[in-house]
C-alpha cells in the first residue's frame, strides 16, 4: 500500500513565467518567387506561352457540307397577326375528326334505341284456343291380377318359415328328429312354431349352411337335410 507523499515547502523565490518562443516565418523565398512571376508577366502580356493549334486535315472541307435552313412558311392575317401556314389546316383536320366521332356515336345510339323500340312495340302472341273435344267415355282402369301382386319369396318357391302349416312342415319336423340333438323331443304337429325355427337355425349352424336365412327352411337347408335323412313314408 503506497503512503501519501509529504507536502512540499512553499518556494520563497520569484515565480517563473512561461517563455514564448517566436520563430520568424520564411516568407522571403515566397516573396522572391512572386516578384519573378510579376516581372515575367510584365514582359509577356499574355501571361502564357502561345501554342499553335493543329489545323484541319487536308480534304476535310470538301467533305463537310452545310445544311440548308428550314423554310418556314408564314401567313399574314387581315388583322395583322402572323402565323404558320399549316396551323390552320391542322386545326381543321382535328375539328373534322371530332365532328365525325360525335356523328358516329350519335348514330350508334339511335340504332340501339330503335332496336329496343322495335322489340317493345312487337305485339305479344295471343294464346290460341283449341277446339273443344267431345266428351268421351272414361276408359276403365285395368285391375291388377292376383298373380302380379303376390309377393315373391326370395328363398325359392318351396321355402318354409315361421307361421307356415301343412304336411311339408310335418315332414320337416320328422326329418329333424332323425338328426341327433337338433330337434330333441320335438312335436310333429305340422305348425312352424318358434321351437321349430330354433331347431332349423341350430341345424344350419352346426352343418355350416349359409345359403338361407337363419331359421328359414330354404333350398340349401332342404338339400342338406334331405341328403342326411331317409325319405319319410306316408
């Protein structure tokens, strides 16, 4: 750690003043140069040495031709005004062009208006009246035959389903009794009841019959059942 310096004792003598050093500029050489330049200028009024410029090459004057001045025709009017001769013709041409465009536009507007007037003035066609036809006797509507309105069984003509009755249902019940565990202790009443529907569906599931609806005795189910059972005797 630095220690502070001890204060100096005041100087008893006189204080020193700054000394300014003045150096003289060397202008003598510059003044001598200006004096020589002035003397030379006095001897030669032009101030510069004359230089001779090169002249044009030989034959160039023959190749150079002066263009003739452009003639401007003027026209003096009666009131003392002077104007170019072509200005009046130019104004006339412009006026004629504007007038022609106006006439063409007015004529086109008249044509369009006339076409619309003709369309509006055309009379509307009158509706024609047809002669009255004599009263004719009504044609009787054909009634549909029972064969045409009868529903078509999608599974075939000999298809049996729940709600059917008859000897064909009895034969189905007897054949299912011969298949083990399909229609166990089933009745042979000739009525297609829910028990018989469940037995037919069970037979289709066990033997993989897919051509008919579930529980419907169709052509595929009939063929599979008849191939596995003997004919039923009357």
